[in-house]
C-alpha cells in the first residue's frame, strides 16, 4: 500500500485550477496515478465529473475538497477525503465559506489600483470558472498576462501577501466547523501542506492538538510545496501525533505548479497512509 501512487490534492477550474475535472483525470492517469481525489477550494461541484472521469481512466477515486479556515490569525487549509458529497451540513458549510470572496476580491482590486494596476478585478474574473471562488490566484494570472510580473510566484511575493498592496485578509471557517463538516459526512480531515504556515512551535502544537481534538485524523507529509527535510519533519510529526499521512501534488495548472500529478516521492514506509482509513469509501473501476 505504501507504494500506491496516490494524488489526493489538486484543483480544477471549478475553483482556481485551469483544467477541467476530466482533463485533470486524464493527466493524473498519464502520470501514473492509481488513486486520485479532486480537492477544489471550498467547493464540491466538480465531484461527480471527477469521479466518473477517474473511473473511466481506470483509477480509484476518493471524494475531496480543501476548506479554508482561520487559525491563530492565519489561513490554514484542511483537506477532506472520502465524504458523502450530498451531506447537507457539509454542502451548507462550504457555501457559507465561499461567501465573502467577491467582496474581498473587489478590495484587492482597489489596493492594486492604488499602486497603478487598474482593472484587476475585471481581469481576474476572466480566469474564474465560478465567480463565488475568485481568489488571489486569478489575480496573479491576470498580472502575468498583462506583463506586470513574469510568473505567478512573483505576483504573490510583490503584491498579494500580507503587507503588500493587493492583500486583503478574510475570515474563513473555524477549524472546529471544517473538521466537523468533513467527519460528519463520513470523511477524514487532513491538515494540508503544514510547512507553509510558518507557525511558531507553540502555534503548530496548538494547531495539531486542536485538530485532533475536533476529530482530525491525518496530515499531508508529501506535497508539492514540501522540501525533503520538511517531508521528514512532518513524517515525524505524524508519528508523534498518531496521525495518518497523505500525499498530494497541490497541482493547479501545467504552467504554474511546482510538481505534476503523479510525480511525488513515496510516503515514508513507517507511516500509515490515509487511504488505509478510507478503504470502504473508495470508488473503484468496475
């Protein structure tokens, strides 16, 4: 099971990716993925398409989403896997989390206009499949298209992180609520890419402790933004907190993502893969 090529974190154009769920499934299979999950931000509207496409490609499939939460004044992402996508509390919770993105985007555009970048809101909307899910990534693509920056990573560094002119904080769901929606729908909650949050040791300990207290069961160890030392660190963290380990590229777009679908290193063999907790929730090709 440890050698299973699972990619349990990626995004389609239903949120802030550039490919359709069907195109992602095809790309995942071409990359050797055997078990796949589409985890669009705060959205499960692409799940049926992704599941059907995965099965048609001969892959196993787990339902997925990535929920934005606010913890210690920082935006943290919680991936949900293997849940019932028709669960009413989950559907309502995700809808509530999406609320406010449009107003936030308009504030971001106002900040960019003040530093000589007009029309960013309208420009970002051209990249949005679902206006409810407009995000910093859509602004970044527009700023690259118009030549303001050479690539999206430069946009984030210069304009869209805290203290920069296009940054606007947003209060997301509470950790308790996000984990509760996932587990209440029969799924497993996973802390996504923990190295990205830059918490102090005490803050990180509080995150993991609260997460487990609310019913969380797993952490991403191998992911697109983790270096090899970070993979080792969070493998140790998974063992320390008795959490299962997940693996996912966080793929968004062929031209933007650090790693492609299916190309991640294996999970360390000393860990329990998250899919072992979800064996009865796998969708399997006939």
